[in-house]
């Protein structure tokens, strides 16, 4: 009579022999691929901002799905600080072996102009893998304010240059840069009050200490629905399904301002093209799923994939746009 150990070993050898002769492994993968994925180290997704942000949501949504497709653990690690520069540098300094990726937002290219002494160049030290989604910012004001429309705000700002204050979570954030583009386009002067994070900025906005600011849709939505904030316009070329009655800033006659935020995945520069392409295919397949669409929708984000080349062209074009604005407005974060 066989012992328990002998029975186990016989069954184990039988399974291995079946997989070998059938050419299949776990989930129908080749045996070699299955063994390699089991023994591989985890894939690390670095988020250069705090947990709970839209970027964090992207990483924690695609992470488990990517783990299933690749057959290896995927770990999300938050490395906030310096407007995303700390986490970004950690990826730049990582080996280009497919084990570390960056999930970030267009702040990446804004920082290239705002921080001239950066120890890395986000345009050459990172390899674009894929666009993941788009997000929108809306211009809001407390409902107690006198501004019923974006045109009212522009008119008041022109009548009293510098008197109106606006809040942002800090210098160089998309909220800050969006308002600077709005000011430039509308030809108005509105005074910047930078805060340390969205929370305190939003608190003072709701309290009427500041008169307006740009906010991501998912942050502003609950307060707009509750009647505490008034949405004056969306900084995009089209309206958003979550707030269909809110006009674009162009429709509101406050300037053709498009401050759509792109989100995407990057690898350290030097990763072989075939590995970049493989990751691109995997992530784009994930982005096309209903699961991702439902996860992104409450955040006001629209899933959108791209080829690595398309994403690279978008990143470079956006970098030039924000560099021109930073130079024209004399903005600095240092």
C-alpha cells in the first residue's frame, strides 16, 4: 500500500507529464511560460502621489487584472512628494527589466519646466508604454459667490485685476496650471493662493475664503450636487456625462481652454521594444474591459489606450505646450 507522500508524488509527476505532452500549462499557457511566471519577481507599479487619488485608482484597478494576465504578483507602491518627482525618480533609477513601472499624470511634463534642476529628464529617461485614461477639470466657485457663469468671473476679473483669489493644491499642480492657462487665454489677472493639498484648498473654497478654483470632476461632483459649489465650466472641448448641464469654457464664452489631463504608464528608458509592446498589449486589453470602465467612471475618468508611439507623441506635444505657458507666465516651483 502506498503512503500519502508516494500517492502525492505519483499524482504530481502525472500532472507534470500531462502538461509536458499536451504543451499546456496553467490557464493554457506553455509549460515554460507558466514556470517562468511562477518564479518571477513581482511587478511593481509606482504611484508618485498619495493613496486615494485618481492615479492611485488607475494603478489599483489595472494591477490585479495585470497580475492575472501575466501570472505573477503586481504590487502598487505609493511614493509621494515633490509634486510627483520623488516617485518618478525612483522609476527612472530602476533597471529597465520590466519589473518597475510608473503610473502617473500629465504633471510629469509640467514638472519638466517648473523644476529646471530636476536630476532626470522625464522626456528621455522614461519610456512611454500606454495612455490609460483622460480626466477633466472644472472651474467652480462657492454658490454664495456673485458669479453665475464663467463669463461673469472673467468680467469681474477684468474690472478689478488681481482682486479675485483662486486656490490650488500647490504650485505646479494641474489645478494651478489649468488656472494659469485660463488666465492667459481670457486675459485676466487672478491671484494664486497655493495650499498644501486639495483638502485644505477645498475647505477654504467651501468657506468662501477663496473665490474659485479648478477641481477634478470626481472631487467637485458631490459638492456641486449638494448645492455647495457652482460649476462655471469644464476645461475641455466637450461636456462630461457626469455633469451634462455644465458648459465647456468655450461655450461659456470664457475662452477656448482645454486642460484635459492624461494618465498613463511609463517604464525606465532602455526597456527593449518587444517588452514595451508586450506590456502595451496587455494593458490595452485590460483598459477595454467593462470592469475598468465601471471603476473609472465615478472618478470622471475615461479609459483610453494608445500605442507606445502615439503616447510618446502626446507626451512630447503636451510638454511643449506647458513649457510655453510656464515661460510666458514666469511660473516657477523652486
